[in-house]
C-alpha cells in the first residue's frame, strides 16, 4: 500500500480487477495484490487475484507475506 501511494496510484478493488480482466488476460502466470476491505486488513489479511483456467480467482494471505511473483494492480487518475 505504501509503495502504491508513493507511486501516486491506488490499488484496484476486486470489482475493478474483474473489469480489468474483461479487457485482456492478465496474471496468467503470476498474481497481484488488490485493495482489501478494512475489516480484513485489521485482522492482518490481504487479497490477491489471478487468472487461471479461463477464470478470475481471488485468494487471501497475510498482509505481510512476500512472494517473488506477486505484484499489485493499480490505477492512476490523470
């Protein structure tokens, strides 16, 4: 979250990520963190999504988890 803010972007929500996936096939070999609801973040959780088998999936993990193949998706308002 801090890195995205430093870049001037906001993480995509689950809904925005699903809309992005309608434009093309993203994260077919990786996954991306998405904006996680505040109540889940307070409990230390975080959401990430990817595309596998022609479908979009969301999963959860600890917010402090680090994975080499996982980035994040965001948007920039201009």
